[in-house]
C-alpha cells in the first residue's frame, strides 16, 4: 500500500494547490490512501467546514488538525459529526470530535489515522504520552495500517514519539513547524518516520505568513495583523509504502512546485 501524507495546508494558496494538484498527484504516484493536515487552511489558522469538504473532495481520505483546531467556531459542530476530519486526541476530555478514525484505502483495506499534539512549547491539557498506548492499541484493533500525525514543535519530542511507536504503527509523521526535515526513514521496527513533513502553501514567507509582517512583529514587539503569503507555492509531504501487515518498507519526502 502507498500512502501520501500532505503536510500542513496553509491559507488559500495551499488549499488551491491541493484542489488543483492532488487528484493528479494521487494518480501519478498510484496512491492508495491520503491524509492531509488542514490545520492552517483558513487564512493560516484553523479550518472551516467548507475548506474541510474541499480537501476531502480533492482526494484526502482523512483530514487531520492541530493546535489551531478551535480557531474557527463553525468547525465545532462539523467536527462533532465528522468521521473523516479529526482533531488531536489530547485536547481534553469531552471536546467535540475524535482523535482517531479509520477509513478504507482504494482497495477497501481499512487504514487508521491518529492525531496528537506535542506538549513541548505547546499549550495542551493532556500530554500525548498519557494517551499514546491506549490510542495506538485502539487504532490497531481497527486496522493493520496505522498513520500517526504528531503535530508538535520540538524535534526531540517528535523523534522520541517515533522511536516509542516503532514497530507498533506504520508511520509517525511530524507536522506543525512547516519546515520539511531531511530525515525521512524507516526505523528498525518497521515504522516510517519524518520529523516534519513541511508545508503545503507559500514558501516565499515566514512559515506561510508574509515575511514583512512576521519580521515587523518580531522587530517591534507590537501587534501586527498577519496575512498568508502567496509566492513559491509547493505541496510538501511524505510518501510511505507498507506491506499488508502495516510494516513500512519505504519513506520518502515529497516536494512538488506549484508556481
Ligand atoms: Fe500547528
């Protein structure tokens, strides 16, 4: 099975790139299952129901989110009802939505997807380590192939989680920093891992935001309203191949220039 993970879709440029290019990319790469992180789709913060539907229509089998999950009020009811758009599992008990789902790949084989937030430098009510074992066990009861989107800031935490889950899941894909790391690999136990899959959006920017605005806020310490940038748009992500038992056989970073 070949799985495509599309890294954090940022703003309208990122959403457009997915809409225009993902269907063709799925065909060209013979992808059986596709996960898209959509947590920055709505102008860089959060996602709306309409944008989530568009990612699904473009070929995402499951959409994952991150630290901006609740940035848009209108997504709350949508998440409560959706089986295909999930949010980090460790946002606190009783919150709407789910942190684990399973959906069929092209040949009908179920694939489970888990979404978790890191706790180093991020504000989370529950550490991922408190939930990991239970979530992974539950995911493996649903499907032999399990993809984990670990949305986290710190490289150390992302590598630690990949090592911790080696041999228990198909892939641990790091997201959130928007900078693709040069460490796509299959760990000794058969788990594909990359510390960060990158960003699908405008790279002529400071991690998606117009560079001038990000620099002005940092230099002055004053509030500056951010706008998504528009230049050097890329789809970034990772392609993982695995056997029917869920063991990964290859892991390759992906970078596709759009304009
Ligand atoms: Fe994020």
